[in-house]
């Protein structure tokens, strides 16, 4: 009888002891990992971040538009590839963080309102369609070997330090348009696409954008090239270059871009002229020099939303990523998803 009681006692003891021992072991293991990963403070080391608990949008299905393959990725893992494809890595960390916020917001905006654009995927890697994305392998191939790890860590840092955060207006993810260089002043969507209904997209001015190579450019066409390009779109086009008013800017937008410009008997919007002549933006001057037409262009891109070089300029002036976002998107909040 005593033996039975002793056995029973031992069984009960084991039932309690074994889980306790396991717990201690696991706790020790975690602590070891934590110790190993605790910040090693060199410039290039990626600081460690607590993984964000994405409840609803933890993964996204990415369509590779060239192969048609669909890949499921963790949202932030996906964003490493977006941020490194969309912004130069030598930009300030706060600018890269702003780009990470924009990219995560855009992703959520697409995931929530895909409109059946991609049937089995949330988003694709074609910048013309959704947003650019590059694999780590392809990205590394474009960087010098001695800066690959350092560059990648900077991207990972920008994404991880903003994990879970998006830009909202009235509690909803914004349509986070961005472009390369605003030329000092952003544009409203109405003047680019004719649409409206984005109260957070206004004309805002940013100092320091002229310090970037994206700020100014030139395009020179012969008069016959110009005629050919306009005729391809407007078959009725005629022009007499000897007339003083052969080319005339008729109207500017509030941001200083061209709203309407007249070439001979045809009126073009600035945006249409940009497309026809392959200009970097709709902010340009035009002059005739002999049989040449010279366009002098300011800025790069449609000009709506965040300017990337503007973000970098603001970061250099001491703005953090939230300041940058609130500079370019009026009345927005940074919120957790
Ligand atoms: Zn797409």
C-alpha cells in the first residue's frame, strides 16, 4: 500500500515538475536569443525590433507580372522589396521610413479595394500597374559587394521601425500618391487625372528640391519632330512657326505647372504635352531656337503627393518621417493596423 502511495506521489510530482522544467528551459532559450540579438552598436547593424502582430494583413499575395507566378510574402518582407525598388538607398533614413509608410499604406489601399484587377493576387510588381518590387537577390546584384549588407539593413530598418503603421484620413488608408521631384511645389490630382475627392492631396511647397539631379532637365526637338509627335495624336494639327504666337502658354495651374498650351491650331493640357514630348513633368518652359524647339523642365513625375527628393530634403533639414508625411498629406494620421 505504501509503495502504491509512493508511486502515486512520484507520478503527481512528475506531472508538475516536467512542465516547470520545460518552461525554464524555453525561457532560458529565449533569453539567449534575446541576448544574442540585443543591439550591437555599429553603424551598419540593423537594430532589432519586436515583430509586429499583424492580425489581418500579415501576408500578401504578390503577382510577378513577368512570370505570372503568385508568391505569398509577409507584408514587411514584401515592403523591403518595394522600398528598395522605389527610393534610392542613399536617401536619409527618415525619408526611407516615410517611403515605407507610403508603401504599406498603398499596399493596404490595394488589398482593401483591389477592384478585381488581379484575380488571385493582392498586388503586382509592375510599377505601371501597382508598385515596383525587387527581390533581395536582384537588388544585391545592383549594389557593390561592400555595401550590400549595409544598404539592405538600412531598408529593413526603415520598414521594421514603421511596422504596423499606415497613413489614414478619416480612419481609412489614404491613396498615397508619390513622385520623384515636385520642382518645389506639388500638384492636385484634378490637374493630372481630372479626379478629385482627395482632400489630403493639396499643393504644398518644399525647399531644397533644386539640389537634386531630378530637379531640372531638357528636351530638344526639331520642328519637324514636334509636328510628327503632335500629328500622331491630333491629325488635324497645323502650325506656322513664323507666327509669333505659334506656341503660347495659355494657362498655369495653381502649382505653376502648365494647364493649357497652344501649338498652332491645337490646345494641349500640360499633362498631355508631357506625354507627347516625353517630358519629365508638366512644369516647363518652351522656346524656339532656329528650327529647334527646346523644353526646359522642372521636377520629375506627376507631382501629386509625396515628393521623394522633397522627403530627403526635409529629412536633411531635421524632419522625421511623421513630419514628412504630414507635410505632403494634409490632415492625415499615422495609425496602427
Ligand atoms: Zn498590378
